[in-house]
């Protein structure tokens, strides 16, 4: 069942420039959906429309069946949607991890009796148990993103949005946050990954690729990422295995199907006679 349904959604900022032009998308409950697009393609604008931070001017957007422009829609987002931004420093309100989590719990009117178990539980999920009293300043980029994720997890969101959460951190931090997101998938949360990095979307259930203010293509990772011409057009890096697949094809070597991971690529090459 779709938890977010956008129909003919268009958006212009006050300068009149169209940023989103007739976007249609469905985000399915409990799945991981990626919004992939280069710098300035309108990803964050779309996210802001989804969470009601920007008003819908044209088209419609339903979230859990509620019109996002209605008070029920806004309430749903406030109660059930958690967002982790590119720069988590803008998200923390307290210098100490557990105090920061408590702030969110208080905002959501969670009973004080539950604070300690929710803090333990959410830090456990992001692999930061034992960091309760740590100062956020002392954390690495990846740890900060995970602490920001713990903040939102503590209030039990149904929908989790990661807006370029991996873009400012080193490879180790990136892989930490990606593992953390993979674990959340097992919990049946609806996850939205917003990114310009193709590596972040390979294991998504569904991808929307944005270009020219529109959805240029959509489908499973295999469907979207093996179409290198569209990726190229959208200004997205072509995954290395896809590049190799087409290079080999040009030389008359046909792999059985277009691989997305290095491991699959290696397996296919090894299986050639
Ligand atoms: N408040 C604003 N007023 C006017 N134009 C804006 C505003 N915010 C964003 N834009 C423009 O809208 C377009 C889409 O921006 P948006 O931030 O949604 O893109 P993005 O895909 O999230 O980019 P990035 O990868 O840099 O995060 C860009 O051309 C941007 O300059
Ligand atoms: Mg953005």
C-alpha cells in the first residue's frame, strides 16, 4: 500500500522558476525508496513538499491517505515522519547525546518513564550504545549521522527520510550509516533515501530518477541503473559494474545480465566460458 502518493505535483519558488514539473510518485509502506538526482534537481524541494514545509500549489499529495495541506496531514507528518539531514549539526539541540534524544521525546509528549528504554533502544539500533553521555562535538561525521538517526528513531517514526545523509562523511562513516539504514529496513519502516550518489541506492526497492524537473525514470535498481544513457543524461555517475557490462558488450562479450555490484560482476565474468 502506498503511504505517499503524489499526483501531477508541480512546484515553483517565488522567483517563478519551475523546480518540479508534473511529478507522479508512489512510496510504498515498509519499502526503501530512493530519490536520485544531481545537485539542484529538486530532491530537497520534493522532500519539503512531502513533509509540508512547502505548500502544494499544483497537483496533489497524500500522506497516509491525508492531504498534506490538511491539518490531519500535517499532524501525521509531525507524529510519524523523521528526517535526517545532510548536516546533522543543524539538527542537534543539546550538546549531549541522551539530552538531545530526550528533547525529541518531550516534544512528542512521550511519558518520562519511557525515556530511558527509548534512549537505550534507539542508540542500540544505530550501534551507539554506551555513548549516552558523550558530547556530540566529539563524534565523527558518521557517528553524528547515526546519533541524528537515533534522535528520530526514539519517537518511533513510520517514515524515515535521509536527505543526503551520506554526502558529507568519509567512506567509513558512509558505510556505517548505510548499514544502519539496512537494519532499519528489517523493521518494516518506510525509508526514503534522497541522494545524488548512485552507490546509496543500489539496494533500494524502488528508485525515482529526477532530471529536467521531472521523473526521468523509475523502477527497480536493475531497471533504472542499467539504463546508463538516462543516468548520464541525469548527471549521475554510472555504477562501475554497469560501465564494465556495456564496455564488454561493445567488444562482443555478453554477460547474462547487467550487474550492479562488484561481486555480481565478478561472478558473471567467472561464469563465462
Ligand atoms: N528557497 C528557494 N528559492 C528559490 N529557489 C530555490 C530555493 N531553494 C532551492 N531553490 C532552487 O530550486 C532548485 C532545486 O533545489 P533543491 O534544493 O530542491 O535541489 P536538490 O536536488 O536537493 O539539490 P542538492 O543536491 O544540492 O541538495 C535549485 O535550482 C535551487 O537553486
Ligand atoms: Mg538537497
